[in-house]
């Protein structure tokens, strides 16, 4: 006999109070998503004058909100759900976020987006913070009913509550804007998608396709535009988009295609770019790094370093010397491989046409190397050329090389994953986007150096200076098999060559470094 049928279990069941038994039975109904049994259970509890608490009400509302997907239960679920909510209010129980969200879903299920939105707008009086799911019922209801202005009002309210949109919400807003001919809003949501996700879902891709294939889309756009202004905007934004509005005239051609390993579209032959953070974000990031470093370092040291960097600012790359010198070394013997650092420096000089990178390590490292006759010449040369910065005693060199790389818009050679406590202080999304586009990783195989450059192009929605769009679609494919939307207009392909003069990144000679590294891919340099 199983445990539930044992004499001990039957005795325990008999000893349960009606309130405890009601609670357990209701929990079981919730686990089974059995609304009808829960309604019967609830009616019995009311007749027995049992006390309901907030958890009981929320469980009932949850069951109602999940049952609305069943057409046979939808009407009774909505009706019973509002009865539960009204009873909750009548006995003075304060709703929480889960309560409001469940009732908003019930309101939206009967097509009453106004009621769903009103619930969200009044949530503040309960001192409850709304979440994204709290807004979803009203937003999606308005979008489905083509009540576009009301949908925008919900978005505005979300913004004021600092609740960010994610792909499903942006996609719904883009779709309703497309279907109601709001071209400026469609443009805005395309860029919000670009910021929110790397690759769009299939349903979002379909909404984008429908817009570009519409008659309205063919009628909008500028036939003439200031190329210099567009290029300046792209450069300022970090490459990959300008945000200045629709460019071009005529019907759009929308095709599904792939992008080759170099980032060239297999349909229109346009070169996609490696997208950086914007100039404004870069400056803000550098400033935040300086503030954090000054707070945690010996202030005169870091301030002196900032002054030094203002003079020694003509470089394309920063080298984390300690990370490279200690790579694959025996730490027990305090091994430091200067030839490895030297190999990286030489390779970067070749790749940038003779520009020296800046090398960073701790001051104590310099003293030890100068005492070594086989290393002295190299270290003295770097000191004399002003390309070596040694961080002072008591300072963390991570702050110095990271600040230099950000401030000078340089590439950074290091295998440091930058997950230590100091990096946890940084704005995560911005830092990760910056790191992806600026970090060069390295390896030494039998003494030969190989550099792993940042990606040649970004898998992200891209808007070109000629007005075309490229949209990556999510899937399990490899990057070469990934499906992209290629969206062009007549004349786009003729202007693609002109676009090549637009710098894709705000990093000095990034493309030159990239091209040189690619040419040397099969010809790795030696440490000698």
C-alpha cells in the first residue's frame, strides 16, 4: 500500500483542519492546472466560511489566467477570475504584482485592453512595482486590435517606470506600426531591435519582411541625402548604423541569404562591419573607469598616468605585458617570458604599419628585467621610445591598461577574461560590447605567436549609408549557414563601393590590423 493510503496517512488526513486541507487541495489543483476542480473547492470553502489569504487568491487567479488558452474554459475562467478579484478587494486584501498581472491577462482575454492598462496604471497606489509581464496583456491587446496610439501610451508608461522592452514587445509594436502606416515608428523599432537582440526570431523577421514589402514602405524615404552627414553619424555611432531615417526611393527587394566568412552579403555583396560602442558611450566609459580607478588607487598615481597618456596617445593597440609574459610559465619559479611580449609587440608594429603599441606591466617587473643582461636592451628601448608604462607600487595595473585601451579607442591584447572584482564594477552590457570588439586574444604554439582578432563583422542588425538593411535571424545554424534578411532598394548595389570609404569602427587602424592579421593567418610569426 502506498504512503497516501497507509493508516498513518489516513489518520493524518483526519487530523487536518479544514483550512489546511483546503490549502493543500488548492495547491494540488494548481499543480494539475485544474481550474474546474479549484472552482468547486473554492465554492465549498466559501460555504464553510473558511478564511482566504492572498496566496489562495493568487493561486485561483493564476489558474484562471492559464485556462483562458482553452476555448472551452475561457469564458468561465474570465468570469470566475473577476469574481475572485472583486472578493479580494471587498475584504481588504492588497493586490501584489502577481495579482495585477493575472487580472490584466483576464481583461485582455476578453479584449478589454483599457481595463488591463488601467490595472497597471493604478498599481502604484498599492506600492507595487510593475514588471514587464504586468504590461504585456494591455500592450499585446492594443497591438492585436490595431489600437496603435494606446499601444504607444503603454510603451511610454513602461519607460517612465523604467521597464525595458524585449524582442516580443518591440516586435508587436513594429508590426502594429507597420500595419497602421507609422513609418517613423517602424524605423524607431528596427533600431530598438538592433539594440535589444543580436538575432531576431522568425516571427519578428516575418513582421520586418511584411513592412518592407508593403506599399507604404515603397513610398517613404529621401531620394537625396548628405553622404558626409550620414558617414559622420555612422562613425560617431561606432559603425553599422546611422539612425538618420529612411534613405532612398522605390520598392524594396527583400531576400533571405547568407553572409560569407569575411562579412560580405552573398546577395547584394555589401560588406557588413564590426560594430563598436558609440563615441559618446566610449567617452562615458572612459570617464567612469577614471572615477573608479581614482577612488581605489593612490590618486596622484592614476592622475599622473592620465597626464602621461595625453602625451603618449599615438597608438593602435595596448599590450597587457604581464598577462603575455606569464603565459604558460612556471609561476613557482616566478617565470616571465619577455620574448613572448616582444613577439606580440613586433607583430602589432607590422600590422599597423610601424606604429608601436603601448606595453603595460608593474614597476617591480621592470626592475627585475633590467637586472637581466639578456632583457635589458629590449626594456631600455621601450622605455626610451615611451611605449612602456610601469604601474607604481600599490597600484593595480588592470585599471591602467583598460583605461588606456578605452580612452585611446585601441585594441587590447590580453587573454584576461576580465571577470575579476574590478571588472564587476563596470556597466556590464557596455563593457561586454566593448570587449567583444576590442580584445585580441593570443596563443603560442611551439613558440609561434597566433593572434585571434575580434570578429570581422557583427552578427547584429545593420543599416548602411546607402539605405539598405541586413537582419540576422536566430537559429541553430553556424555563422556561415545563418539566414539573414537582405533588404535593398534600386541603386543600392551601385553605391556599395562608395560605402567602403566609411570607417566601420572608431578605432584608429582597426581594419588595417585586421587585414594584416588575416594575411598572416597561415604564416604565424616566430618569437625570435
